[in-house]
C-alpha cells in the first residue's frame, strides 16, 4: 500500500478538492464514500472502487482489513494517509478512517412507471432523501425518481443517510415528474393531510408509485392534480403532519405488508 504524507501530493490535493466541492464532484463525475458501511455496501452491490483511502490508525482495524484485501484482490489502488490528512477529507466525526473514491453512476433516461416506485418533488434535505432511499430499498422498491431542484442523491450527506441504499436502487435525477406521472401505467399516490381516504383503506396489493414533495411546500399543486389519488396518514395528537421521510416509511411498509400478506 502506498503511503502519502504530504499535503502537496497531487493525488491528495485532488481528493481534498473533491471532498470540499460539490461542483468539482459533479464536473469530474465522482463521489466519495466515507466510512466502513458505505464501502462494504459498494463492494457487495457494485464492485470495484476507483481508489481506497485509509487513515493510518485504521490500517489494522478489524472492519477495515477485509475491505483493503478485497480492494487489492480487485486491483484497486489503496493509499494510506496520516490521520490528520485523512480528517481533512472526511465529514464523519469519530468514524473509522476509510473512504472510497467512485465514479458517480451516469445519468440515465428515466423509464416509464411500471412498478413500485417513489417520486420526489423538489426534496431539499439530504437527511430526508437518504432516509427515504433507505426505507425504499428496505421495502423492496426498486426505482426512485427525483425532480430537477432536488438535492443530489450522491452528495456525501445523502450517501451517509442512505447507508448504501443508493447501490440497491435505480435512481433517476432531474426527471420531469409531470410527464412521468401522466404516462404512468400504475396508480400514483400522493399523501395529503386534507385527503379523506387513508392509506389503510387502500388496496396496495398491486404495484403503485408514491409521490412526496418539498419539506415545507409539499408536492407542487400542478403535479398533485396529476396524481391518481390523494391519501392521508392518520395520526393522533396535535401534530399537523409527519416529516416527509417518516411519511414515506409508513407508506412503503404498509404497501409491503399488504403485498407480502397475499403470498
């Protein structure tokens, strides 16, 4: 394993630039995976990273050693950094010092809606997007469509919140959701506190797509009008509504419950 000790090393300077600039990551088409869990998930579900970077204190860590071995078996370059240099790349506090440099999946043309999916309209909070992707993957949903203006699914904070879900889903970004919904062959369901029918009154045994919107403004009115049906999540107390990530999880797992109960 090669060791880099200078901040002036060209490779280290490139990594620091990528770590600190979303614009640089977009331009280069690269992303950084920070921490053991994300790196494990990438090796399991995708394959070979472009580069493996390890802080010196983690070189003998019991969770890191197997990842280094897998990378070397796949002919991935591995480099070691003093912890001070590694910490300047990482946004994780008190984590295990390993990260992967990967090629961000290339943008794909969004296919028509034909099965279980989640549609996200102008979602802004990285934690919410990551949590929704994680819940979707856990519930067996395979496709996520994000509108123009939504936070990037490959930003460091979204990746950490997703905990590897990005590698289990087909994610389509900058999608015209209006066009997508208009051409859907499955029902598109949007949650609304003003709806009279609840998710527990729906027959969710067949495929359906869920539509969620901006944390404060919700789904755009013109898009909401295109939804097949608006439904409510019943709750008690004086809270007006649930967080969008919590709402999505409730919907996904009610759908999963119904679809698995018929098998």
